[in-house]
């Protein structure tokens, strides 16, 4: 007997994560492999986070604090909001799913860019909503066009800033203009997973809209600069009203105990954050120069990765680099994305790329 699956779910493609190092070692028999595919912090986790994990592991027979009181209190203090304005997720991805389930009825719309974080469309479709896709302009969110795309059925509007996969940023002035046009029935979702890497003074104060009571939510994560991707912990800062509805669909104990303890410790490790940011800035300049020497021009990035048109089949380039022991990310067509790694990893990537292109 055949399964009966909703057409929206049947049409979805499963998310394909970056290829694990161990899998590639088994497939190709390579001993030296570098992974520059998933925008992870190459310096690893915060040492302060690692220091608390052994102690936290002793209580793994107990369920975690379902309210995550200590971590949420620390985040509320950090961002000058009340405790009930902070919600945690199993990665900020989970909060995107909560938003779709809580605020989208079948046929409701969510506005998003055409080349942005793929989970937005996946979660909107899973909630039987309609994704309204707005093309990027010069690799950046076209906030003017996105505002025009809002209709009475729009319930969510996603702004990934800096944008994944392009690394580009929209400015405070552009966001101000957007917020002046978005009606109150739409929640603006500022996904700022890479905000700690931003160097531009024009980065918007999106939390200011939340503090002023606007229907907005700011998503942040411990997976990137804090180096805790394997523990899956992210958070949202929003109004108490929106948080209250999200908690109605939030799974119990969704933030595990190890993640809560590690994130709390990492939050105060400013030295690790500063070191990670500085290395990323220095190494990105070197990778940009190396790509330019090969005739490739990445988009200006405010994140910890570079996005560029390879001028050839991106899938074939990705697979050729795999055989050289380098894992990057093929986005679509001729475009690829590479994470900024350690100095030696970046050198290996550029050498492998030169070798592959020379063929």
C-alpha cells in the first residue's frame, strides 16, 4: 500500500549537509583532508566552553532545564531585554521552524531572497505556506523589492544578514527603510548567524526594533564564531508576545544540558571571539588575493566565507577538489562557497584550486 504524503512535503528536497571528513577519507583513502564547506570556526570551540563539559556530562541522566533559565538570563542581560523575550532552539534553524508552525496557516506567505539560507523555504513549505521569492540585486538582498512583495497574506519576511551563501550585508539605512514599509501583520526575521564577524559600521541595530516593540525577531547562534556547531544551540530575541506563541510549539527540553552549559561559558569568552574574528579578517584578505590571482572575483563578504562564480561547472569543480582532499560547498550552477579556514588550510585550498583549474 502506497504512502499518502502531502504534496508540499513530497516536493521538498532533503537538506544536504557539507560532506563529513570521515566519509571522504573512507571513499578516497586520503589521510589529509580539510573541510571548508560549512562555515565552522577553524579555531574550534571556546576553551571556556570545553572546560565545563566534563562536569556537565555527569548529569546526563537528568533532563536539561526546560526553561534554560541561566543561559536565557545571561542573554537577556547581554541584550538588555526581559527574560521572556529570549527563546532557545536546537540551532537557530529550529526557531525558524517554530516561526513557520506558529504563524503560517496554509496559503499564508513568507517573503525571502532567491539565494539565501535554504531552511527558510523548507520550513515554510513544510507548514504549507507560500514562499515569495525576491531576486538578489548585485548579490545583496533587495529590501525595496522585498517590501513591495508584502501582501495582506504575508506573515513572515526573512532577512539573512550577512546573507548565507553570498556573505553580503544590507545596511542600517536600508533596513530602516524596509521597517518603515512593512505592515504590523508581518514579522521580520533578522537571521544574524554571522553578525560577530561583521566589520562594517553600517550593520543595522536590529535588536533596537525588538526593544521598540516591533513585530521582529533576531536570530543568533553559537554554531559559528563560538565554535559550538556540534552542540546545536541558537537563540532568538523578540517581543514577549511572539516568544509566547513560539513557546506553544517549542518541543520540551529542546536545548540540551551540554549545549546550555557550554553556550553560557562561551558567551563570556570575549578573547576567543576576538581571536576568531581577527584571524578570519586576516585570512579572508589572503584568500581573496589568491582567488584574484586565479582570475576569480568573490563577492565582498562580511561573514567567514567567500562566494564566487567559478566560471565553470561548480559541481565538477567541487568533485575535483574533493579528490584533492578539499571540501567546499557547491551552491548552484557555476557558483561555490568556501569557508575561511586556518592559514595552512587556506594555502592548501588555493593550491588545490590552482591545480584543478590548471587541468
